[in-house]
C-alpha cells in the first residue's frame, strides 16, 4: 500500500542551534493562550541547560523522570488535564530530552485538543483533531522519535503508538552539543536502536528504494561511529549519530520494524526494560533472522566494551515468558513486514518463548 507521508515541517541543525529556540518560538507565542509548555528530562534539572531555557513569564516547565517508566497513557492524561486546568490551551509544547520525552511531547500536543483518554487513540489515524504546535529537541541520538509519526505509549492493555500525520513535530532543533553528557552505556544502547531500525527496515516486504536510501546512509554513519570512530563518544561521533538517528527514523516512514522490536516490546511492556537495552538484549539472539546485522552488532558491542546482561531468564517464571510472548506475537504488522503475510506459518508462541529463554 502506498503511503502519503508527512515529515517534520522545519529543522535546524548544528552546534549551538539550541540558542535559536527563543527566536523560533517568538511568532508562535501569539497562538491560543500565548504560553509554552516545556517538557524536559529531569536529568537536566539544576544543570546548565536549565538556565538556558528561554522561559517567558507565563510559561510552564515540567521536569519528567523518564527513568521511572516509559511513557504511559495515564501519565499523558494527567499532564494534559493539569496543563489545561491551570492556564488553558497553550501556544505550543517543547520537548527536550530522549525518545521518551519526544513521545510525551508529541502525545501531549495531540491530547490537548482531543477529548478522553490517550489509550483510546493508540493505533493508526484515530486522532480526531490536530494538536498544538510542538517542537522536539533531542538530547540523545538513536530512537528516531524526533521524526516519527508515532508517539509510543504504554496503556492499560498494550504498548502501542498514537500514530497519525499530526503526531509529527512542527520543528526540530538538532544540536549535537546537547548529547555530550549522555552516559556511555545509554549512548550505546540508544545508538543501537537506530542501527536495529535500519537492519529491520531493510529486511522485510515493505522495504523499498525510499526506505533503503535513508537506512543505508544511517547504517554507514552507525558503522563509522561504532566500528571506526574509536571506542567512545566525541563531538564528531555525536554529530554523525544525531543525523543517523534522523535518517533511521525516516527509513521507517516508508517501511517498518521487525522481529527485534516485536520481542523487545514484550520485555518493555511486561518487565519495564528500557527500549534501547531491550532491543540489544533481543537482537543479540536473532542471528537466525538477521545474521549479518547481528554479527556486526556484536562487533560494535565488543569495540565499545559493553557488557550485555546475561542469564536474565533464570529469574523469570514460565508464566511471565508466556505473557511476554503473547505481547510480541500480537504485533502483527511487525511480523508481517519481517516474515510476510503468512508469518504465522513461520513463527509460533513456542518459538518466541525460546528466544526469551535464551536471554
């Protein structure tokens, strides 16, 4: 099926581009009640970046601890109600942080103009009204959330994105200097999310010249960063990875993720594993599906001296593994891309459980 894709409307890239934020927001501040909502990773509270936020008198600032759990529908609903009750409809939402903050900012923008719980909008094109202006400023690279049409949320019954054209940010500010303080392991795990996006986008029935153009360039940048760029972070690597993340996200616009993401969603939804780590834990055991990608991934792990957790399954009950498997098995669109329309003839709950038992 052909897709009529929506991309980010405006984008500024480069060192120091964060300082353009106040100028960029100026013409937007006349909208609605004339104030901005800043949603910022709690990591930056009482740090240098907080002092650089271009806050005006009526603006609202929320520091959110994304280490507690991945974005939830209940979290978005509570935040939406608080924002509207305090000051009415804002002119815009500014998200500053990693993939979770990007998803929170996108979801909040939409739910400010749509009634009911965000859980009722988990799926494709269920949103009724466009959201308010929203700007994304990533401080870690790899998730692709900065350019995707999806805000991934964990609801009462499923982990699934709120997905539509209106989810896409109106503005991106890509300043690689903001990623300089990311802890090494988190930098690696999130960067691998980008690499895995590209492997999966390129291996499945929805891959095409459009998705390949983005995914291949993003993979080359990942290879430069994680195989040829030394064993750690540096300004040049951070620039490359920020662009790789953007291109990796775009590669999914006209393609889809696959086996790894289906299985990692089971880990995240049931056991709360962070998305980047969950992807790495799973991908390490998927050589039967993506042999070349897994070999290269393992080289990257070795090159950056990453110790992937081992022996996790011994602490899980068979019931827990079964529930995780059912979550993964239920993500039909991912399996369909990876294995074809007859994917249920090629994979079963038992086969999925076997992978989890190897973790």
